[in-house]
C-alpha cells in the first residue's frame, strides 16, 4: 500500500501547490481571480493592516521553520523521509492559500502608471519574473524540489536523491534567480497600492532573511564548494564581483 499511497499523496500535494501558485499570480496582479491583493471585502485600515501582517508573518514562520535542517531531522522521526518534502509543500500551500483567501485589501494608491506603453512594460516585467521563478525550479530539479521525485523513488525501492550543487544558466549570474523572479514579479505593477506595497516590502524582506538561513544550510551541505560559489557569484543582482573581494572571501 505504501508504494501506492506515497506517490498519490505526493501528486495531490503537488497539484494543490500548482493551483495555489496559479491563483497567487492572479492575486498579485488583480486578474481572473475573484479575490485579490486589491479586491475583496473592505475593513478598517487598522484591522486590514493587522490581519495582513499576521498572515505574512504566519507565512514567513512556516517557511523558515519547516525548511531548516534541524526541523527536518525531528520531523522525519514522525513522517517518512520519502514524504517529508511533499508534506512541506502541502503545509506551505495551505498557509499561502490562507493568506490569499483572507487578505484584506488596502486599495489607497501609492503610484499609478497611466501611459499604456509603460503599463505594458511593467506587466511584461512581472510576467518575466513569474517565468523566472518557474524556470529556475526546472533548471535545478522541479520535481525533486516539490517532492515528486522522492515519493516515486521510494515507491520503486530507490534511495533518497543525493544532493548536488548545480549552477545551470542564470545560477552562474546570481545565486538565487528564483527569489529574484519573485522580487521582480511582486514589485512590477502599474498600480501600486498600500496593500500591494506592504506585501512587496514584507515578502522582499522575508526573502533576504530566508536567503541567509538557506545559505547557512547550503554551506553545511556542500562546504567549500558552496563557499567558492558564494564568493564568485552575487546573491540577487546579476553584477560581476570584484576580483579582489572574491579572493578575500575565498581566503577567509
């Protein structure tokens, strides 16, 4: 039964994630979905601000805690290692769905771009950001990142995938193109409202904090190889590093 249940569980978790991800795109840009970042039941400014901060904080805590190696070691005493990643994906998707479903709009305008050309350019940039997010996962291992590879490997009697430091394509320009894609997508809007600005600031701040924790885990996993990579490639901005600085970091 475990050979059937684990893959089915992994597929269902992945399907729920993908639907939530698609909804999040519509939510961020006020398209298609019935409730979005600027559209929904009205509340007082204070109440809306407090609820949105609570939702963003819950999202950040869930991601930060469950992604840490210490939590994973404890968690896999309760759930099989083969479904640990799928369970993380399910929990993250549930928290994201909670945020999307209970977000309180703060529709006061911060900026509005009227010119059709610039509006189209900003929307195109946002689309590029979302494509960068999705594309970055496939450049590494999309189905491993979302737990499908693990559940099917376990069903076939194979071991856990061995972690490998991979730096394909844009990973040679920045260490975190996936996070860069999120930042671009969240900030590229012709109609920035107070609620959208709160969302963009909070998620960007969380991304920067999350990168620090993630890179600590990556150094523990890959050691000197990741230290060299970090010394040679910038975190988010695709700019060349100064050679002198790189040598200093390597020596350190």
